[in-house]
């Protein structure tokens, strides 16, 4: 069974940094795009950053220049380095990946990790 497990959330002061990590485990053929989403209270889930299997990255305008997505294909992990955090970044952050299992590609989600930016 394929799982995505996130780690690294927590409480940080405005201007601080956090690093989120997500590891895929289980039996699968390959991983396509890997992404980070977030959902703040009362708001819809939004795409924060994505890293394609071809090496392309894209970011939400609100995090450009502050967040960096990276992935390690050998370890089946994706990370999100978040700098210059502000209270508007407070949300539950979710890892998402397109994973090929046998002949089919499925979209998997992690359980979410809370990020709170507050003084």
C-alpha cells in the first residue's frame, strides 16, 4: 500500500523558517509530479508548489521567492523550504504525488502537517 508521510510542521515566529518533508513508501513503479498544497481555516485548498518528473518547478505567486521545493528521486521524497514566513502562511500543508502502480497512475495525499506562524 502506498503512503505519503509528511513531517516538519510546527509553530514559528513571523520571519522564521521551516522545512517540510514528505516521503513515499510502499510498492509502486514510479512517481510523477510531486506537490505541496495548503489549506487555511475557512479557505479552499490551494497549490503552493510543484515539482514535475521532468524537473520543472512552479510556485504560487504568494510564495515565490520565499519557498523552495526540492525532491530526491532516489529517496522518493519531496521537501518544501519555507523562509520569511508570515501569519498568512498558517495552514495545514499537504503533500500530493502522482504515483504509478502497475499500469495505473493514482493521486496520493499525505495526512497533512500544521504550520502556524505567530508571535
